[in-house]
């Protein structure tokens, strides 16, 4: 009977081959160049994301923005509409509309959402900072206000957010004074270091299923692991939080790079991701862009100045993506804006002027960086690139 079944199966298989109709040109599988970033990233179970400018998304005069955001990316991050000043411009009065609009866009396009951001010293509402400064809000009341904000926002979007940036940019830079790394900013000044653990615990109580991340810039590579090494400080902070039972699930490395600096190679970036993963944490690149100096030659259209910058930008995008692909706990790779037409870089880095930071130019044409990212996603595979290991929320 076994021999009969094997022979029968073989006959059926051969019959299928012999009767198969040749694939015509219009039935062929799409080439790599024809596939979207999200399709190629799905091979690795990797979310490929972008920050969304809601004004650009609504702009009927630029339908390309909405089309690319929907077709190319499998996750989205609110660039500004989930920050505190946008959500609660007047104390006790919340403006949920723009954030709800983003959530609805993601739902319609089968995209995951990264929530950005719960606790940050920037883009705070004026009523909050003025109240602290003039003494009408005490530090004790401030802690209660922070707890209420986290609880209200996380519960409002419960079940709709995949990853929350719970605490953002809490760690100083080596060029600050003092140069030894420390906790900085409004929240550390008024609430002390314990606010970080509190924020994660409050967020977990509000949503047991969302993944909770610490997020920061300039933590793509270790330096000397000394007192001025921001990445080393962040690693040890995450290690201590984890050891203390704080429900932190991951660390996000923003990935804001610039072509005028030396930057890193993929092995240096992977070393950091692996270090965080060894703590049981997920990792992600959360705000990737690569800006360049806009010299007179660049602005005049000199190819001798533009081309090296575009090539260097592509290389830096690739370094971070290769490291992410090689680390199985790197769950998402998010670019901060998809087009130079709607990029935060020129307004923020104006002296000297910088730009050319995104995957698409101002006319929505893909740049070299886009095609290098696509190639990395397409041609990576076993044994060094394997599907992602999903992260379970820490209780």
C-alpha cells in the first residue's frame, strides 16, 4: 500500500507538471524593483514604518504622500499629534481628532501604530510648564499630572498601539555640562530619576498588551564605555530597570545620522542591538533619517557635491537596516518622514542649513537610499538574517 501511494503521488505530480500552462508575461511574479518596502520587509516579519505629518496626509494637492504612506509602509508613527502639547493644549481639554485620524488611516491600510510620545521634556503644553515655573503647580502635583496624562492617553488608545515610546530622550549628551552622562531635562529636574520607572509602570497598568519602549538618539554604537558614553549609560539604565522589575519591553534607537560625520558600520550598530537583546529587550530603529549639509554647490545643483551625499546617505540607511535585520529582536525600522518636501530637518538644522534627509526627494521620486533599503530587504536571508522573535509585554 505504501509503495502504491508513493507511485500514485509521483504520477499525479508528473501529470501536473506536464499539463501546467507556461506563465505568461502578465502572470509573472513582480520583480524586486516592483515590490513595496512593506512587502519585502514582511519576508523577515519586520515592520517598516514612517512618521506621518498629518497636514501632508490631508493635503489634497499632494496625493502622492498619502499613496506612498499607505503602500510602502506597514507601520506608522505620529510625528506630532500624540505629543502632549497637541493632545491637551488646554488643561483638562483633550484634542483627540488628529490622533484618531492617524489611527483610522493605519486601520484602513492594515498598519501597526507606534505611539509617540508619553513623557518628553519638549513640546509640553504651556499651561504645564508655566504652572511649574510660577509655582502654581508643585512637584507633588506635577507627578499626579504626569500619571493622569499617561493613564488617560494610553487607555484612550488601548488595543490600537503596538509600541509606545514611554520615555523619550531622558539622557544627556557628552557635549553637555557636565560631560559625564546623566539624566537631563524638565522631568528629572522636578521629579528625580524615579519618574522613568513610574512612567513605565503607569503605562503598563493602562494597557497590558502594548510594548513599552525607552527611546533616544545617539545610541547607535558604543564608544569607550566610560562616563561620557551615552549608549553605555543607556544600556546600564535599561539593565537596572529590567533587574528592578520595571515593565520595559524595548529600547528604540532613533537613528538620526548625518553624512558629514564618520558614523558607524553595521557591526558596531549590531553590537548595541545584541547587548539590549541579551537583557531580554526588543529593539527598534525608530526615527531614521540621514541629513546632509546644503552647501552653495548642493543648492545650485552641482552633481559633484550632490552625488557623494546621496551615496553616503544610502550607506547610512543601509548600515542601520543591516544591523536590524541581523538582530532577531529588532522588530521595526521606522524612517522619520518619507519625503524631503515634508521633513523636519531644514527647519531644525538651519545654521548651517541641512537637508536631503529622507528616502524620497521633494517631487516624491525615490532616492538612492530608497533603493538600497529595498535591496537590503530583498536580498537578506538565512543563515544570518532570520525572522523576528516576537516580544511579549512584560508584566
